[in-house]
C-alpha cells in the first residue's frame, strides 16, 4: 500500500509560500509557510500534519486493540502535541504527547490501559518516531 502527498514552494524561506496536497484531495493546495510554522500565521505546517497523522493512526490502532480485548468505544478523542525544538543550526521533532479521552461503557481500566499502551507502541506513526522522539500518552477513561 502506498499513499502520496505533494508540496510546492516558491520564494525564500521567510517570504515564500507553499501548498500541500494529498492523493485523496482532502488537502488540495492547502497553504503553508514560515509564519504558519514558526509564528502565528494562516495555513498549516508539517508538525500540525504529523500530529494529525499520529492522532488518527493511534486512535484507529486503539479501536482495534479495544475490539480484540472485547471492548467497543462509544467515543475516542485524541489530541497530539508535536514539539519542534532548535537543534544546532536546524530543528528536530523531540516529542509527541498523545492526550486521549475515551468513553467505553463498562470497560475494565487495566484492560483499557493495556490496549492504549499497545496502540501507542504499535501504530505505524509511533513506529516512525521510535528512537527519534519521545512519545508520551495520557489516557483518560470515562465510563
């Protein structure tokens, strides 16, 4: 399975502008640039997109883990916070914090925690971060 995305850029780093598109068309020339990445400007940025990918991947993986443990979520809401820090002359993504709110009627807390940990470690985006950035998880279960 392969999925594609593309980026276009024109201009310098601070005055330039870019556009990101995805194979599905969900993003079609979505703007991004220096201001949306390092300041408060309109558009998206790579870290925001990575965070969305991680939140989505983890949440789907958790749904599978829960199902395999005999649980079914009424709702799963995950927020991903990606941290970009200065690293010498460049920048590095150093961490990703996953904050999960799960509503699973009748769920066993220990089984839920085990499923959440397995999803955190097993989702493909988490594996991409492995060894490069710290991944932390705050999982809250509401019954």
